[in-house]
C-alpha cells in the first residue's frame, strides 16, 4: 500500500476528504534536463499568487520550442497528470489544530505527519522538478519510436500502431496514454490521433518539424546532462567522457546529410520568432549589407531582407550548412539579394569584408573567453567603418542568477561546449576591448537579447 493509500487518523482523513472536493490549483513547473529555448526575460521571477506558481510570465507568445511543447502541456495538466508530487500538507487540509487535536479523541504518534504539518512551506516546487524529466523523456520516446509520424496517417488503436511500429501493444498504449495526458495526442473510442500542435511540429515533412531537435537533445545532450556533477567538479564539458576522446559533436551532426538537414530545419523553426523580434528591435535602414556569422539557415537574413527591401545579406557558415541555407534563401525569395559564404570564423581573413552590420546569434556562448575575443577581433576587422555589430545572446543579469533560461543554458554550455553565458557588462567590455564603441543593450522578450556596438 502506498503512502497516499494508507489510512490516517480520523481527523486527518476527514480533512483529506474535505480537501479533495475542491479542485487543485493549476501549477506551472519547469522541465528539467532539456534545453529551454522559449522562456522570456522574466522567467527567473517566481511569484506566489494564492497557491499558484507562475514561472513563465515573460514568454514570447509566438515562440515555439521543444521545451515549449512540454511546458505548455505542464501548464494545463500538471495536476491532471499527477506529476506534481504529493500535495502539500496545508493543501490537504492537515492543519496544526487537526493534527495536534488530541481533543478529537486520538493521539498522533506518527512524528513524520506532525513534522509535515508544521512545515512552513510546501515541497511541491521540489517535487515537481524531481519528476519533470519524465515528461521530456516521454516526448523524446514518442518521437524516436515514430508515434506521431504514424498517427499522421490517421487515427489508430494502440494494437494497430504496435503492429506497424513493431512494438509491444500494452507498453505502447501506456506510452500513448501519457502523451494524451500531456495533450500531445488525443484518444477517442480507443483510437489515438495527433493534436494540432503535434501535427505541426512533431511529424516528419512538416515545415515546422522539431523532431530532429528532439532527437539531438535525447541522443546527445541528455547523456551529457547525466554527467553534470563531474562537469561542476572539474569545470570541463563531458563530451569525451560520454562519447570518447575523439568525438566532435558538430562533426557528428555534419556526418550524415539527412540528419544535418533535419537539425538545420529544427534550428530554423526555433530561430524564426527570435529573428523577427530582432528585426523589429533594430532599424536596418542605415545599412546596406548584413553578415550573419554562424547564421545556420539564414533566418535572420531572411527576416531582415523581407522587411528592408534595400538590404543585402550574407550567411556565413560551414560549407555543408551553406548548401542547406541556400535552399532557405530561395524558398523565402531573397536569393536575389542574399548569398552564403563558407568559412571558419577563427581563421584570420575568413569573414567577408563587405558588410556594414554583423550579427553573432548564439555564437559567443558556445566558446571560452579566449576564442570569443578572437571572434570579436575578426568581426571588427571585417566590418566596414561606421558599421554595427549585434551580439544576440540571452543575457545573465548582473547577479548571475537569472533569467532562468540563461542560467540553464549556462549549465548546458558547461556540459556540452565548454562555453558560458555572460552578462551585458562582460560583452560590453569585450566589445570595447576589440575596438568597438557606444555599446547599447536591449532586452527582448524572446530567447535572445541584444548588445549593439559600433566601429569608429
């Protein structure tokens, strides 16, 4: 018999019975173990309003990410799914007067209950984090087994899907029931189907497909995060410990063209909302050529060129990625004013020297300090006089304790790339050291902020 099923003293049971008639408050928790890409600047601020915990007040409404799929489900379902852990003593109605109520005709001898009843705060926040990775792994497994792809062909029972996917029917139904509870699929009359959200983002071939990002997180980053304690002890990434001394994560992604294309597609879909927010926050009217260093699909160049018809753009990337970015530039109809340029930003003279505005989007956080100085120095050399540089990173606040997104990304960099998240003050000092002037900081609602500086 489990802890929740064990009988208690009469007054305790009465309090519990009374409390269960009231609907539990909706809770919002964080999905541990995955890289959240859509939390806004205010996510580090938790406020207790009544008995609800809100931790995503600053999320950009248009942003979509792997974590966002899970978080949105958690917002709606943490109580229904039962993943929030044991209710707090006060929420269960176990008040001190009831627990200590010897006058009620009994004496409590269970000291654990007495201690729990007198706890000043509830452990629910911790309990939610303890089990949050269950939801991440449920999503990962659904994608990796092809559940969403198969359901895209039409509603089906667990038995039919198990036959098609060569899975155990009973175990598959349990997985799919959990996906229903997460509101990623639906169940009606014993047959399952994708929700609109899953159909858009978790089915191969869809324009918004995020499945490659899911697999990347599950197969690579999940294993790295398991060794976070060692990374903290030694201040080094865990790639060699997990995959061997000769393993290169980028090389592993680039090695298989289909996998690389899926990865770039996922990055594109995650980047589009941020790119649009950056374009809306920066006036590109004075500039004639935007160079996006490490621009992946060219999402920022595409957004800027579609808004500013006079602007030209260059996507600087690895050769294998450039071939894919060319397809995106054609798809969005900006290939007449945009092109790709292969190269290595660590090599002197590799960056084309024709741009008057350079963007570094989620580049510097991947690298240790010395490599960052090299990148900024090469950008300064390539930028036209009077031009601007845009450092697009989600900034740590000056205390280093927020926002939540950035602190978690900082740990992710620790275990994976050896890089680090930094504050506006750090980036500003680096830019001035590289020769830039007039540093300006702009905090955005999405998963990137801006540090802007100018070349004299």
